[in-house]
């Protein structure tokens, strides 16, 4: 018999797939997945002019590092641009513990959205905008917007084709169990 935990993982994977049951690659480099929160790939992150045109005030790099699996930007890269930067050195592998960064990433996103009396916009990216960055945004919606894991994942998936790896989905399930035990979703 499957544990409720495994069922949840399957449910999340079902939410990620389209009607035909297949997983799609994102159609565009970035999407606004929640008001003033954008998720996307490295191309926009490297293009400061375009970020400024888009009105982005904050950048959260969920793939900070200098291997080919990462995106090699840092606070220095955005120095003098007025863009506020935060990096999370996550690897897109099943066994990477991204949950250790959920709180700090959520705090940064929240800070971005309250910036200049709610004028801030945050670009959350990794290499492809498919696994690491959407995972951090889903965690934000759970931690700061009191959404359960299904609602949070569906919110992001509705706007962008995403595919967090199973390890990340498990960690989101664990966060869901913790928040649920704390009574965070009582009004749902």
C-alpha cells in the first residue's frame, strides 16, 4: 500500500503534466506566475537592460555557481544597476536539499514584493526556469501566502510549464506536512 506521502508525490506529478499526461518544456523564457513574481531561465537574468525594461527590482538566482549546471551571477554582476540580488547555490538533482533555502528565499521574495510600497518585481530564475526556481516560488506561496502544496504548485503551473524533480517535490510535500501540522492551512 502506498503511503499518503507517495500518493502526494504522484498527485503533484499529475498536476505538472498536461491533459495527455506528458510534460512540456516552457514556451517562453519567462512568465509572471503570481503578481510581480516572474520565473524563467538564465537568459533574462544576464540581460540587465531587459530586466530594467521589465521593471524587475530583485533577482533571485536559484542556481548560483560556476559549473555548467549553474548560472554564474552574483551581487557584483548587478552592482550599479539598482537591482537587488540574492543567490541560492542549488543543484537540480533529486538528492540536493533545497528545503534548507526555502525560508531565506521566501523572505527575499516577500521583501521584493513589499519594496517601494509594493512596486517591486522579482525575477526568480535558474538555468532553464523549470525545476529549481519554480520550487522556491512554490515554497514561497506555501510559507507566505498560506497555500497548500497542491494550490501553490497549480498556481505556478497554470502560468508556466514546470517540472521540479522528484526530490524537490518530496521536500515540498514535507514542508506541506509541517505547515499543515502547524495549522497553517486550517482555513482552507
